[in-house]
């Protein structure tokens, strides 16, 4: 069976994915998440199309969306943006940090096995048009292509361990790749321990935001486990901090050429040109790429970071 990536428009061969941002937020609809954090509301299809057309014009071809169940996910909007722009979009299932959900949310009451069934149905049947916000489930034909889960600062809570076990069960059943949120880059080792011990192939695990903890030996320890690392803080560092993301890529890529990926995690309109913000989602393909090339990165290495590595880590595991 050939390796494939599951997009909102259907399954594609890994060779079709192209230049891919490995952690993005294309649409975030009004939800409890945006009630708490209004700046996260980026719900305009037209604005998303404008931004992704500019991304496409700079050579971008794919994005991994990372807003999972009941936190502003809208599979129908993602599919429309993909159709109008020609950009492959991978939609997620899974759950975000507990703080983004109401007290007593259904995720706190369901077992790992029950949560896994919801994730599996998103992957195998289709994503609920109501985003599991209830009371009814009305499945679309748009299937999830990645399992997004999250853990807080420093360690995993019991709730988070349950979510990670559910994600592992869904991966084992479907082969769907897993992407995680690390708070300030922390708890990566514990995240891998839980996922791998529950049957997840590390070649299909991506740990996000790890560059926010720019400790070389910590990154080497994660990479030696076989996981992919997604760096997305290249535009976030303040004056006087330098650019640790740039340093990490340049230092680690020669040792681990097949495991490092890039994204922007641009979950605010203030980061998007189409909402009047900056630097815009073309940043990695223009400014940051030039910074890497000026530090000696080759075009071949760039292709690995943005094409080959995402295609590998976001393909489904063969069953």
C-alpha cells in the first residue's frame, strides 16, 4: 500500500503534499476558546483564502491545521478554503488543553476508550459538522488526517494522560499520525513515553513548539527517540533575544536531517496580513528561508525541512 496523507479533499500520495507548514490554524470559529481568548477568532473564509493564496504564490502547497474537537474547528470551512486556494489542508481530531473547554466538559467524563472512538470516527467516517459541540452528531464526508493532543507546562496531568492514551488507541486502530502541543516546549520526553508505551510509532509523532525551549541536549534527546520536532517561533523572538529557532535548525539539521519541520502556529489575526497583522503567513517562505540560506543551509536541506519531513511524519502508518 502506498503511503498517503489524508486531506480535507481526500487522500493524496505523499509525493503530492509539497511545501508544508507543519502546525497552523487556518480557521478558528467562535467557541468557548474564543470566548476566553477573543484574539484567537480567525473565522473568515475570505481572509483565509487571501492569506493562503499569497502562501501558494510563494510556493506553499500544504498546511496541517491544529484546532481539534470543540475548540473552533470547522471542517466545512477548511474544505472550502482548500478548494478555493489549491492548498492541501489536513484537518485534525483530538483535544486541546483543558483550559480551552468549559468546566465539566464531556472530555472530562468520557473514558480513554470512549474518546478514542470519537477520534476514530472523525478519521474513518467524517468530522462532525457541529464539532462535537452537541447535542447531535452530524458527520460530514471530510475526514480527519491528524490527531492533535496537548499537555501543559512541565508534566502531564491525569486528564492529559487519558487524552494521550485515547490518541494512541486511535493511532493503533487507524494509523493516523499524531501531533502534540508542548507548553513552552516542555514535557516532550513524558509525552513520548506515554504515546510510545501505548503503541504509537515515533515516526508518526510530531512534537510542536519545542523551539520555545532552546536547549540543544533536550532537543537531541527527543530526536534520538525518533519523533519529529516542529519549530514555529522564528517570528516570535523579541529584540535582544537573537533567534534561537534559527540557531536550533542550523545546529541540529546536520545531525537529524529527517526530523525537523517548520510552522508558524499563527492562531491570531494579528499575525495575518489579511487581517491587517504581520508578518503574514509567507514569512517562512521568504524572510526566514533567506535567513537560513545566509547561514549556510542548502536548497536540499530546505526541501527536507518543508517537503520531505512533513510528508513522512504526516503520512498514515501502514497497516
